[in-house]
C-alpha cells in the first residue's frame, strides 16, 4: 500500500467530522421516504423504500449517538 500522508497537520475532532455525515443521512432518509410517498411504485418497491428510509434513520440516530459521545469525551479531555 502506498504511503498516504494525513490531510491536516492539526488533530481533527470526530464530533465535527460526523456532523455532515449525519446531515447526509438525513437527506437520504428524506429522499427515500419522499420516493415511497410520491412515486408510482409496486407495493413491494414502496415497502422496500420505506424499509430503507427506516434503516437510514436508525443509522443516522446511531451516528448522532456516536458523535455526541465523542463530543462529551472530548469535552472531558479539555
């Protein structure tokens, strides 16, 4: 594997980096539920999109939990 240098000299914070990840998951959650509600779909496809939206919502909640924990941990280090 080639040597890959780090992007930044300064240490980065997971709580800051995870915020846009959560934002993107929120967008995907909204998109899948919008598709399920607004597009002509078979029942199976609508069910699949709703299930995907719920899975994305669960992932977003978990990322938020991790982000919050990282933020609390970092706050106790300061």
